[in-house]
C-alpha cells in the first residue's frame, strides 16, 4: 500500500494509546434496535413541554455525530422566539408537525466554515495532552485547503476538474468537492448525520420528532436572519406525541430492493 496522508493517520504514534479502546467495549445491539424501531416521524404533538435540560442534552448528542474531516460545518438553532417560531411554522406550510411542536430545531449546514475550523483544529492540537501525528497537521494545514478551496465564483473549478481528470488516470485523487455546490453537499451530508443523532436522542428521552424538508428555505433564513452560504438542511419538530400523531404503520419497501452484494 502506498503511503499518503490518509494511510499514515492510523493512530500508531506516541501518547495516544489510552484512546484506542474508547467505546470499544460497548455492546448493546438489542437496546439500539429497540431505539431505532421506536423512532417514528410524528406529525402531531401534545402541549407537553420538553425540559430544557433534555433539549440541551439531545443537541449535545447531535454534536457528537461523525462528520467529514471533523470540520463540524453545522449549526443548530433552537427556536425560542415566538415570532420567529410563528414565521417558521408559516414557512413550513403550517403543517401540524411544525405548528404543534414543543420545540423547533433548525439544522443548518455552513460549508464556508471549513477554513476557520481547519485553523481551529490546528490550534486545538496544540492544547491536547497527547502527541498529534504530523500527517494530521499536514492534512489541516495543506491537504484540506487544497481540497476545499473552490475560488471566487468557482474560478478554480475548471482547473480542479482538469487536474483530477488527468492525475486520476494514474492515482487516486479526491474528486469532490470542486465547486461551491459540491462543497454545500459535502457539508449537508455531515449535518444530516447529526440530525439523526438528534432525533434518536429525543426518542431515548421519551419524546418524538419529525424531520421536515417541506419548507420555504428563503423565508426560513429570513425569519432567522441567516445570510451567506447557510443551507437549511432540515427542521426538526420535537415534542410529546399526541393521539393521531403517527399517521399509520411504518412503511418500508423490501430490503432486496436496496441491498446489493458485489
């Protein structure tokens, strides 16, 4: 196997041994299966409020989600303002999952934050009580900027496409993202992973959620005062389910329709 910045980041360096088994002994598949089956998209909630401590803990669980390069290009907005909530409900077509929710949490992807967070990672390394491998420092100081920089108005996109096409004939290259659109998609994927953590956390605390993608994103951003590259990934309504909140049985198509073995 040829050496590169990825293969060298294998954790085999001095001072990191005590973290190698972190979480390795956890084993509870039945509890996880029960939790996943218990999560339903609930579209009508009761008037019962969710304690602040529970909301905070669930958001903290969202922040533990895996994300690309650990750059954490996401933001989570807990909507407390009644006026903003009213505006967001309207932007969600006043659907019951938004209108009756005790909590509305807007999950936002912020792809442009990658540069600041690369610098933050490098600063964080300096404060860690363990040695940071040189390859990790190279990754955040050189490789990540090369991969994620797209230039003003995507000026570098054609050049990156040419580079990837030619060099990719001979070796493995990071082909995406090469444009602002690709960068947004890259960030959105990580934010969506966090949203799943958020919903499972609420269910673990006895509350339900509904992830909503049916909304006017322009109106949502305006109501929240968001500008720039902020992408509304989804709006999660949360609360205690009311009678009739589950519209029917969970429907999933046969697994054979989606699972492939190659």
